[in-house]
């Protein structure tokens, strides 16, 4: 379903936003179609809308531009962008997200590695139209049950983000691109992990969740075709080893439904090679991941078990707490990649889902989760009976010989 919008282009983001000075006053009629919500249809023709939650997250909905009512160059910022609007699920506003991105995130990483973000002003009628569209999608059964009832926040602002989706076509003459997404997660061990850990933080939490699912009799089979997630250790992304990276690539290509493309063998081989090249020494991907790893370590030297207690220890300040929250944001961000079928076109990779996590509820959740990993033996593979029978087949740390 398409929804008409009257939008105003906002000026560049500023550290302090004032509602009276960031709208240019120029408006244009645009038509948007929902992009980031999961439909229940398994029809091949409908798969183009069966996207992941990378742009969306739990608190946002994303729309793709269908048409634009003007060819004027001043409306160029609307083209090749998706529109993200906020749901009424928490108190964080779109403007606060923009301030944080402009004031912190954009200063930590190179612009070419970030999904671009620009404010737009939305009319009340457009927001009402979006909510009516959501209601109609629910009535038709096309909206995921986990999102039913959620509506767009009436805060009058949206964000334009770089469009990293693919049209799902790979042409024989060499055109088109394949789009994938994944979360790099924790690129270094948790500061609170035991010294003799045989699982990294990401693999430890995955092992714990898998065990809980098995004990509850839950199937690992995804409810929606193409919804499975690739399983790999994030530390392996930094290995600079071609065979290891090729295995990760094949896992991602086998489980993603992001581009709605059925890869042929020759395409799969080609994209795997480009993925590996990007994340080895000759590509920019390894440089990006190492920067992300450095920031995670630098922003969180103590871990949640230090920052999560009250009163805070003398060496922990509110500044450290804010840095920790930023580190957790960088541990949960997503990497979006567009890999062109043409070898002459560069691979494009940008980080998304960078809304800083700052609620007290999240801090307590992280603290309890970290304690359960440490006490339960999930880091050391001793979760079964204290004798190391848990095992680990994925994590890089399983190969570490601690006695050497």
C-alpha cells in the first residue's frame, strides 16, 4: 500500500535543534511504501517486502520512496533514501536520535561507513495516513503479529537514511547488486568474562539462548522461510583468513532474504570472493571492523558489572556510564552491504541501527545477563555440570591453548 506524504527538507543536523529554524519551508508531495515490516506471505512475488528489521528495530518503521512530485534538484535528498519514522513505544524522539548521531556517532566513524541521516518534517495528515495504513495492513494479515497495535509517534519528524536495499535483480549483462546485512556484535571479549574463557561474549549468549530453547522444546526452525540467521563467531570476522571468511560469507548468503534473490552458483562464488576481499587486508571492511573493535574496547574498559552497581565505584563516573551505553550501541549495530555484480563497482558497506541505548531498564537487563553468563559457566563451557561438557564448535576462543 502506498501513502502520500507532504514533507519538508530539514537543514543539516546541528548539535542543538530548534523546531523553528531547521525547516526550510519548501514542501513536496511524495509517495512512500512500507519497507521494513515482515509479511506472512511466502509468495515469491511478495518477498521483496519481506525485509529484516535492520532499519526498523523495535521502535521504528521504514518506508521506501515510490514516487516524487517534483524534479527540482532541491529535493534530491529525498531520492535514494528511505524514510524512518518512530513508533510510540518509548519516550525517545527522532530529534534526540539526530542530536546523538550528529554529536557522537558521526565523530567516531568515517562518514562513508555510516548510513547517512537527515531530518525531515512530516505533516500531521501524513502521520495519520501512515497509522491508517498500518491498521489496514493488520486487517489484511500482512503485518507481523509482533508489531500489531504499534503506531507512528506524532512527533512531526522523520529521518532520511541511505537506501541500502537491492531491487532483487541480477542482470546477465553485469548489472544489479546483492544486498546483505548482519550484526558484527562484540568484536572483543567482555571485560567481565572469566580469564580462561572458551567462548566470546556473543557465542556465550548464543549458547545460553539455544539451551533455553531446547529446554522449552522450541524448534530452531524459523517460522518464515528465509528468516534463519547465520551462525558464526564475530571474532572470526577479524581473522584476515580467506577460508574462514568464505565460510562466513556462504552462511550469510544461505540465510539472508534481504535482496529477494535466488543466487546461482556462479553468482554465489563471485559474491563470496568479493566479500572475502573486502574483509581481508586489501579491503576496507577489515579496517572498519578493527575501528569498531577499538571503540568497543576504549568506550567500555570495565564492563557492565562495574557500571551496573549502585552507588558507582570511585573509578566509575557518569561519563564512563555514557561511554558504556555508547559501546553497547556499537555492539548491537548492523552492517549493511551492497555487493555489485560488476567487478568494477566498489562494495558499499554502512553501519546502521545506531540509536544510543540509554534507558535504566536496559542497564539492568545487561547487568543481569552478564551475571548469568559468568555464574552459569557459559563463557568457560562449563554450563552442563561443571566439568566442561558443554563444548563449543563455533567460537574462535575454543582453539586458544591457555597453558601455552
